[in-house]
C-alpha cells in the first residue's frame, strides 16, 4: 500500500466534499457568515493536529535531543512556521486561525461562538468536556471529538493521516470552489481579508504543504502494512467527519431560509 492506494480509496468521500451542495447555497452575506461561523472550528482544530505532530515528531522539550527522522522534522517545522506565523494582508505576522478570525470580523460574522468555546477550553483544560457541554451542532461536536480522539491516541501516522487527507490535501480544491462563489455573489462586500486567506491557503497547500504532508505520511508508514491500513481507516473517517461538518453548516443555512419565508 502507498499514497496512491490511499488516494484511490478516498475518492468517493473526496468527490462528496468537492461537489457538496453547500458551496452553491452560499448566496447571501448571511449565508457567508453562517459558513464562516461553522468552518472556523476546522480552522482552529487543524492547528492542534499540527502541534500534536510537532510534539510527537520533533523535540519540543528541554534538554533538546535529535528526535526521529530529520526529514520529517523539517517537514513539520516548515508547515508550523507558515501556519503559526505567516504574513497577513497587512504584512504582519499572524497565525492562519487569527487571519481567519479577523476575516470573520471584517465580513460581519459572529466570533462570539468560537471565542466562548476557546475560553471554555482554557478554563476546563479538558477539550472533551468543552466539546460535550458546548451548544454546537452535533456534527461539529463529532468533528472536533474525532480530531482530539486521534490526537489522544497518539499514533503519529494516524495524526498525520487526519492532518494530510482530512485537511491539507483537500483545502486547495474546497477553497477554490468557495472563493469562486464568494467573488461571484458578493462583489460589493469587503472580503479582502477572507480572499487573501483563501488564496494564501491555495498557494501554500497546493504547492508546498500538500506534497510535504504526503511525504510525511510515506516516511512514517514506510513498508508497514498495518500502519498503511490505519492511515486509510483514519483518513476515511476524517473525510466523513468533514462531510458532516459541511452538512451541519448547510442545515443551518436551509433552516434560516425556511424561517425567513
């Protein structure tokens, strides 16, 4: 088994995501805000997958020791550098999550939900408790719970699978579709920060982070059939959870449209 085998196995879920009706439902500024308010949780928890990989595959403790494979250390640290301290639209350093939150504010989306959730995470110091008690849609809860269960299990190749096939590898295709809809439907709305964020992701993920992440999975699994099987299983689940997230956002949009009739 190899990367090509995994990609073939994931084709049905990938097709569902890239052709999800959610993209066509983003027709008003209010729809856009609903999208951002749901998607932000995926932007946020992505960083936890990345930092979990950094903790597992590089040395983040003192005294420093040369942990693991230098090639994998390089891949992780390169991705962390861009995701945690990229250059924003104003030429200043910022994480991609912070860029996204700023883009939400600029578009008039509500950040109270994500801010309250993160405050609760900090207060409880237990992500699973915070997820369970949150008022989020069940699909979003399941999406987050899956991410942190994978992290909690602590198998580097499984974390890498969720990171690579559930996120990084999909972002260019998904975001390109979203960006096209935004530009077509909201020409008079100031989406400069949001468009910058999307374009930056397309640039990084298609050209750099996507191939890097694929290489990381290959290095971690090597010739171990059990690891490759676990990568495939986790990747399928990750995509199903992402589809569930998209369904939750679409459901909220449809409910809002029905209520306004």
